[in-house]
C-alpha cells in the first residue's frame, strides 16, 4: 500500500523536476501553487507528471481525473492520488 507521505514525496519530486529548479523537494510547501513564482508546471508538463506518477506509484489514474477538479496546488494533486490509491485498495 502507498501511504500519503510516500505520495506527497513523489509528487513534490516530480513537480520540482518538471519545474526545472534546483531545490530540495522536501522544502516545497503542500500549498505551493503548481504554476506560480516557484513551480512552473504547465498543462503539458502536468500530463507528463501524471504518467510518471502512475509508473512510480504503480497506480492507474483514470482518464476522467480532471472532471470537476481543479489542480492549483501540490496538495490538490496529492489528495487526488491518495484518494485513488485508497479506492484501489
């Protein structure tokens, strides 16, 4: 089973990589905007991150993951992945 701290760490590592910045992922706040002053995740990069998250966490993110959801912060993405992992368990 994948727990919230593990998912949080994976998401932060991927957003740092996608943003092409040199900071420790552990220093990223959960409420940091995905596309703000620090992180720069555009829509294409976001899709790539979802694919890498599936591989890294061994989960299948459904095609309708965007339906009725807004992904503005790191926590938004973590929350959705945590919920999906719980459903798969």
